[in-house]
């Protein structure tokens, strides 16, 4: 619901422009805008699919690299990871009781359960996407009706109704301006990140740029996750710390300048 409301606010200026300039009915304009947006997203997904598959193919190597680092740290008795592992094992022994097997039981997880869970998650995602598109369409079509009802409920005098219209227009303007700034700066983050990653020779630079733009929409946590992922895959590709530091510095610089200054 929240995502649908945000998308409807973002797309409403385009629908209003079509209604005002091209005299398109609200229902037709909303359907046209949504069709263009969905087609653009689908085209982008198809174009980036080869890079996404390449990135997924390198995921086992990234996992193995992290595993090697953790094993090396675990062999060092003075490392923080080793001490944390010992503490976790001690807590597990206390929780399981004296009769528990200290080595722990091995659980055989069937591949079928993974496939079933993945298929169910995919179906839920498709269903939620359809619901969001439908909600956005009805919000775009019904926005003027909601405003008319609020104006009627605000009072019988012309002054109170005029004031209500001004308040509603101001709310729309501020929310749309905020969303426009967020979307615009996220697109700028994506373009700059993709260009910078391509300049330093990072594989799948276009996909990294798209991910940087999307993650920028999540305050604080999104850029942090992106920095960690870029550093990990940079290590897998270059096997050296210097390129990882460069990628991390580029990502932090772009997000910092745009997030702290421009926004």
C-alpha cells in the first residue's frame, strides 16, 4: 500500500500533463503511463539479465572467498571470530543441556524444499507486483474523486472549501517534489556509479549502477549494503585490496556528495 501511494504520487504529474495537454481521459492517461513504466522496467530487466546471470555465476566464488577468510580467522585463537565462535558453542551447550551432542547434529536439507520455497516466493512476488500495479492505477484514477469528497466534507462556505483545496494542493506538491528529488538523485547515483565502475574495469558495471540507484532509495542501510557487496565482488575479481579500497571510496564519495549535499 505504501509503495503504491508513493508511485501514484510520482506518476500523477505525468497523468495530469496528459489530461491537460492531450485531453486524454484520466483512466486512459493512467493506463498509458503505467504501461510505459512497466514496459521500461521489463526492457531494463531483459537488457541486464546477462550481467545478472554473470554476477550470480560469480557468487559461489565470492562465498568461497569469504569462507576461506573465516577459516583462516578461525584458526587464529586470538582472533575475534574465534572467540565469538567459542562463546556461541558454549551458549549452545548450555541451551541444549548436558546430554546434547557437542558436535551438533547434521541436518539433511532436501533440494526439493529449496525449489518449493523459491517457487512460492516467486509467485508471491508476482502477485504483489500485480496488486501494486492495480492499486497505483485506481489511486491515479480516483485521486480527484477523493479530493472532491474532502472538499465537500470541509464545510459549506466557499472560504473553507478554497482553503481545503489549497492544503491538498500543497500536500501533493511537497510529496511529489520530495519523491522527484529522491528518484532523480538515485538515478544520478546509478549513472555515476556505473560510469566509475566501468572506468576502473569492474565487471557488470551497468548492473552495479542500477543496483546503486535502487539501494540509494533505502536510507543509510541501502548504501551500506551496496558498499559491502561491491567490496566483496571487487575482491573476487581483482584478488587485491587496492581495487577494493578504490571501489569503496568511489561508492562512499558518490553517495556522500549526493546524499549530504545535493539532497
